[in-house]
C-alpha cells in the first residue's frame, strides 16, 4: 500500500523560530525504551526538511509505539567504467552534482538508508588525494583534477547525511588498472611510483598482494580517507587476487555475469613468482595457496585494527563472492571457489571478528539449486560465530533483458527471505542503476511491498553500546499538521531522531537527520492530525536513547 498525503509543506521561518523558543521551556515525558525486533513494520518518512506524511500503519496500539524498524538498506554506486556515477567522464561539476543528488533523492524516496560509493576504482581516487591520482572515470584523464575545484566525496557525504543516510566508502584493495581505462597512468599512480609491485594480468594491472609495499599502500589510502572524511563505513569488495583469466567465472559488485563457476578453462597463473621466491628464501614454510591467503588475511586484519584505532564508530564491511569454501559447503551447492582462486578466506575473517558486516554476493535466484540464495544465506549465518552483521548483496541489476534476467519479484522474494532469518536484518542492491531506471517496475514494487517505512540501521554494540541522552522536543499544531522541533540532549553526539506519530490507533515511523531537526508531521489524507508523538535520539552506531512523549501544544 502506498500512502497519500494531502500536502507536502515546509515549515515557515516564523514557525521554526516559534518552536525554537518553545524548546526553552518544553517538558516531555519519558517512556520506557523498547527492544529491537527483526520485523519491519510499516510507516513512512519524507525527505529531510519536508513534512512527514502518514502512511501504512505499523501496529494498532494506542498506548505505546512499536519498536523502531531496523534494517540496513543500501545500494552500491559504482564509479568504475562509469557504471552508475558519473554517467560519463569529464562532465561539468554541476552535472556531476545533479546526478549525485538524483541518486540520493531516489534512494531516500525508496526508504534506503545507506549508499556504498566506490571511491577508489583502480588505485585512483574520486577525491583529492596526496597518495593517488584523480580517477579518469571522473575527469576523463587519470591525474587530471576537476576543472572546477571541488571534493566529490565530501559532497556525497554531506548530501547523504543531510538526507539521514549513511555513506560507506568502497575501495578496491588491489586493482591498479581496469580493462576499460583509456588514459595513461599518471605520475603519482603506484604503477609509476612503485612499478615492481604492480603486475599485468590479462587486460588489467594488479597490485601483488605478496608485496608488502602494495598492501601498505592500500592500508595508507584507506586510513587517509578514514582520518579526513566523516564516512560511516569502509567497504571492500570481492577482488583480492584477480578472478582467473580465460574462465567464465567472474562476479562482483560491477555486475559481471556469473554462472557459479562450472566449466573452468585453462587458467593464467598470477605473476607473483618474484614475491613468492622472496618469501621462500626468507624461510617461509607455507605452500603457495596458503601464502597467498595469508597475504590477504594480513591486510584485512590490519585494515580492521587501523580503522578501529582511527575512529571507533566507522564500520568495516566486506562483500566477498557468495559461495563458501568447498570443504564446508552445504550439500548440493557447487560453483567457483574464492578460497582457492581469489585466496579469500571469508570464513576466517568472520571467525576472527575482523569485520563489522559481511555482505556476501548472493547473486543467484532462490530456485537455482546449485547456488540457491536461501541455502547460501544460511551457510554464511552458520559461519557467523561472532554475531557480526550479515547483509547479503542482491543482484538487482540482473533485472534486465538477458536470457538470465530476474523478474522484479525475485528481488522482493529475496528480501523476504532475509527477513525470515534471525541475524540478517539488511541487504545491499547491486547496483543503484536498476533502481534509478525502475527496471520492470522494481523501484515501485520495493516501495509498495518492501520499503513502506523508513528504518534505522541495526545497532553495532561491539563497537560501543552506550545510548545517547533523550532529546528535547517541542511541538505545535498547525493548520496542516504538527510542527516538530528537536534538539539533542547533553552528552554524546546524535546522528538521527526516530519519530513515531499516532493517527487514531495507528503509529507511523519516520527518521530525521540531526542536522535538520525541524519538520512537519502532516495531516493524513482524511484531514486527521497526529494525536500523539514520541521521539528518541540515535547515535552513529544505532544506539537509541530513551523515548519521550512530546507535548502537543495548540
């Protein structure tokens, strides 16, 4: 069901000023904090700064609002090869910003709450960096700065936060040049500054994970972004050692078709002989496969610990290929082995707690038995002994006109599967393009069937569980709704406000960013106003304060 609001009106300056004065002497009544649940009740939230219209009811309970709906709802935004943004290289700054805002507005309208933005496609950057050159996918030539100076990453962060959304910075850890690249390597590219650690592999250049200097460079790049930018997460994808050349096996957040890995052809060996021999001469005792995995493991651990040291609230997420190692797979599951070919031991990373969320790319339909979505999801949940977040990646871009196309109903079904499992509570769409194009009505179906309500992201208690203090709130009835003004209490910073409004016996849920705390709870389509309002403050790790009942003044 889709809501119908009478009007969408913003608060006038006079109303906002009046509410600010009310805060000086406002009194609100605390309510008991509510536990989280795995369900996602209905409701709605308008874009930040807009009125909040009523929507599908969550629970018929006149005395207490339901728990805050919790679900990580994200979409990948690829910059490599201009898959998602910008639509082509060397657009004007104004055009790039317009496209970015269109993506963010669509995501917000769909009640998504996070964007995973690719900031480092190929040892390059979509932000000003002293460590790596500007990306050609942004400016048309690697190393060339935008004609009009600006910081795209800072822009994305500010605009996402203004809409109450998280921004996770997505890095490719080892790729040094993409097959679609056209311009020569810039003087500051690692392929020029440290050519010995960069190896050609097919049409790509790849940093050798066996070279300590290559891993250190990637770690330096990631931590530089963590220090300088107000990101909510660091995200890396499934490209560790490269997918083997001359096989049909490929997958990942860049949408390459995949078949589960059946029918492998002759493979080209990755050219790491020099680093391998140096390891052996230094007394190394691992075989080559275990040595390669150890190279990757060392970077993963260092990245996790480095992020924790810099900013304890920045979450670290990894999106590996969706099929686990062969010796642990459920009966009937077959396909490509990232453990043996990409040297990615995702099971170990989960077991050691070297990440805050795992987003396995489960890019197959529920009915495809050799790689069944639900069976694979259950597999990863069984590996999750440290109770980290498991938020699967969905192949939404497979809603296309190919022979293997998904129907939109497949993605809706997969979301239902995630919600039926304890310990999931989230998912990511690859990629935003399918939602922007509303392919075969997928965006409409998601809004009507899956995302009727806004949702908070799940809390991450192992990074910190202290709740913020309750907010201050003032409200006043207006001719078209209830004007609401919120302010953070003392203590730790607040990222968002959770807002429940009651229409009759029906509670509706909304989220407002802390940076835009003035909003209007619009009358419903029949002209009814909210009879009760309850609010709480939420910090960057999803911890929720006690709730307060807002006194509604005429």
